[in-house]
C-alpha cells in the first residue's frame, strides 16, 4: 500500500510510520524537516510546508493519506481538496476534544464543539476542539464516504514529547510519597501511541470509513495502575496518597498535575465510548508495556509536573487539614 503521511516524525506520526514500514508499506512523508529529520531513511521524504507548499505533491498518487498534523481547518481543507482526486482515502487524526462537552460519556454521535469565528487560527484550550471539528468537516466535505475520522483521547507511550504522562511515569519511578487526585484514581483513559498507530493503519487499509473514538484501554485502568506499574518496573517503593479533587482545586495548575482536570464540563472524559473502534479492530497492549516504553523512550519536560518541594508542600497541607 502506498501511504502519504502529512507529518510523521513526532510522537503519533512517528509510531505510525514505524508500524507502516514494519508492515511493508511504501511511505512518503510530507513534513518541514524541522523535527527528527534523520528518522526513517527507508521512507521518501518530501520537505515542504502544508501552508502553501502542497504543490510539491502534484502529479503524484497514493492509496491513502494519513493526516497526523492537521490542526488548522484552513490547512486541513487545503490538503483534502488538493489530494481528493489523486489519493483514494483520507484518514484524519482528530480528537475527543471535538465534543461540545464531556460532562457525560459520549459516543461518535455526541454534539460537536463550535466556534463563532470559523476563520480563527489561534489554537488554545478553548478553541482546539472546535478547530479540530472544522477540520473533520473539511475532510468529509472533500472526501465524503472515502474519509475516516479517528478521535483519540490522551495519547501516551514512547517518544511522548508533551511531558504529560512522562512526568507521572518518571515521578512514580523515583518512589516515595506521591500525589494522585481521587478522580484519576477512580478512572483514566489514554491510548498507547502504538495502538493508535495500528488502528490508523487498519483504517487506511479498510473500506470501512466514518468516525471512530480511539481511546481506552479496555478493560479500563486508573492512574493508580499506571504509576504502580512504573514503580514496579523501576523496583522502587511507592506510597500513593489519593487526594480529594476539591482539596487540589485552585491550589495547582494544569502544568503541575498534567492530565488532571477539574472542569465540570470534562467530568466524563475517561468514559468515552470506544465500542465502535473495538468492533473495527482497535486493540490494546498491556499497560506494563506502555509504562516501560515511556520510561525508556521519554524524558521529563521542564515545567511539567510538580517539583519535589511543591509536592512536599501540598502533601504537608493535606496531612494537616
């Protein structure tokens, strides 16, 4: 299969390209060459900016395009329009943030976020979901039933450059007393980047198109399971202190406890319905594999996660309440 990847050298795109090459596909990566340019010498690299540079792909054809780098609807629409006559199928990596809210569990028919100014191009926590939804609309507008939309939740695993789950894994690996918010101790949904990559390839090969939520895993896990797996992998003693969300609200920032959110409109983010994707081939590897790969192939990102002194301060306040 001839695959055009828009992106392909960072995190999800990297996992996708690794899986596609291993499966023997013929790959062309269209990217700017700014991040990990030396990766994948066995793939063709076309260096260009999708903002005005799509002409580099003219006169070429592929079986499928997998778009892992489409954030602005204008650029997603330009790509879909430019390729719709020469690429048979288009797989667009979207997000569960497209839902208008996640105060209740959502399946693929849930209400979608909107934005007043559909030409806006500033990506913020408030706008990113609506912009992804407009990207979905642009793809389906160009490709119709030849489009597959995949909506991941949080993505974790090797080469995660966001620093979010890597902080949790590396912090747990150090052992000692560690904070986990009560909501994360009850439920958590995230997908290993390699499992997402495998599912994207299934969507690339299959005539079954449409929209698929892709998060998990099933059976469900919690953050407790993940941090305990990290401590076990590192052979350290970990003492988890489960702290009420109400105590943490207003005391910590999003950067200090990544992947935790006390927004009432987001309370069911870890109960997204993935049954459609499972029926279409989505599978999950053991969490021990995900945690071990995270520890081996990520580094903590400065500014993400509680520092030791700050964590000790919060723990002291919790114990003294």
